C-alpha cells in the first residue's frame, strides 16, 4: 500500500512539471476574421485552417469564425480578445488592431505606398524589411504572437451617387470607414462625410441608403455584391491593407515545437495564397506570376480581369490618372505628417528606406 501511495504521489509531482506543449490540445481553436468566407481574406484563412488540420492528422482543429462573430461585430476590439484568450488565432487586417497598436497605422497612411513606382513592391519591401520586423515586435510587445503577413489588398472606393475623379466629387458623400481616427482624418481632409461603422453593418447600410459608399479591396466587396447598391468604383489604391496571422501566446506555447513549425509553415502558405488572390487581375506588373502560383496549388479563381468583371455587373469603373491622383495626395499630405508622430518616426523612416531599396 505504501508503494502504491508513493507511486501515486510521484505521478502527481511529475505531472506538475510536464511541459505545456505536452498537455492535451483543445478540441477546437477559434480563428477570427472580419469578412465572409467567400472573400479572398476569408479563403486564405480557411486554407490555413485546412492545411493545419490535414498536416496534423486532425489533431489541431481550427475553426474560422467570419463576420467578426467572435468580437460581436466590434472588429476594432478584436486584438484585446485575442490577447485575453477569448480568441485563439486570427487572420486580421492591420487596421483593426491599430487602436491598440499604433504602429499598424503605417499601412493606412494615404498614398504612402501607392505613391511608389510599383505599389506592390513597396508593400512587400515593408512587410519583408526592417519596418516589418519592427511591426512584428510591436505586436508581440502588446501581447500577440505574430506568424506572418498576408494580404487583403489595396483599397478602392465605391459609391451610389456619381463618378469620383477629383476631391470635389467627394464633397458631402457619406463614406463608410472603419472606426479608426486615421480613416476619419483622411476622408475629412478630402471633403467627404465619413461614417465610422463596423463592416458587419455596412451592406445593410448601403442597401438602406444610410451611407452612400465604402472603401475596400475589390476581392472583399465584390463577393458581397456591393455592385447591387453602388454603381461607381474608383480605383485609386490609396492604401495597402495587409492581413496578419496571429495567435494567442499561451495557445502558441501549448503546442509542441513540431506543431509550432507545422502551424507557422501553414500560415506562410496560406498567406501566399491570400496575397495571390488579392493581386491577380489587379497588379498590372505581376507578369503572370500570381496566376502561375494559383495554378500550382490548384486554386485558380473565376475572375482574372477585375475591371472587365465589374463592368459586366454594371459598374462604372474609373481608373485615376497620375495627375488626378495627385490632387488627392496633396490634400492628404497634412494627415500623413500628423500621423507620422503617432506611428513613430523610426518606423516610418524604416518603411521609407525599405521602399527606396526596392526601387
């Protein structure tokens, strides 16, 4: 009997020292996204979950929750929920974490990247460069484990009122924007009437005429049939919108090192898929590489020419000339200068150096 008691006590003591990575995994891990699963953003997140489940032989089951369900529609509160453990994984836009992590406003500086000779090279230079490292550190310092950058896309503008070719065309137009002060400042500077609104409420507001328009990447607004409410689209590429694959730190350390490697690799592959979806038929300088990549993984989308597709569904497509774009740039320069301080001069300068090196 004494031996049994001793062995039992030894078992209890040993269990106290078992690595968290050897603890039982959860039956389900929750992953947060803002839009629907039909968007490029959602498809990339689902691809990540599918890869992890397949490669872990079903041991790691990640379920994607679209439409900001986990944040009850309050997308700018999502980082706090991830940090506190209510959300396990996220594939989130930098915009939605920016209220808690000011450095993430870098990507929302108007015309910061699209003012470069190749906006996609500029974006890649930042995410893969010194600035990207500083941003990853800022995320981890605030309580999230950063895995990699994906992409939602460069944001374009739609509305129900008129063709927008100049800032004066925006005067009085009620544009839905995400609840970020930088977005409000940008659209006020352009003479618009910005309305901060969660994305989950936007389609109904467009349908009811509460707002006149919205701004988002094409592969986010098209699947939701925004063209049924907004006839006009202006391609002005005013800001890039990366996504981030992030995990709660306590969840991360609960995985074995082998599974951490598996998850990180799956995130990078899903990010590459998401990036290709965000650029195909839009990046005029890609030379066909995005199509070739999507062919290689057997995931070629139905739409390969977005201008043609939007015209087919009845939209008036406006592609601004460099001269027309410059009028918007000039009005938003004070916004950029003001926000440099909030974001941090070191980070903004690092991004500028990254982009210069890419040129």
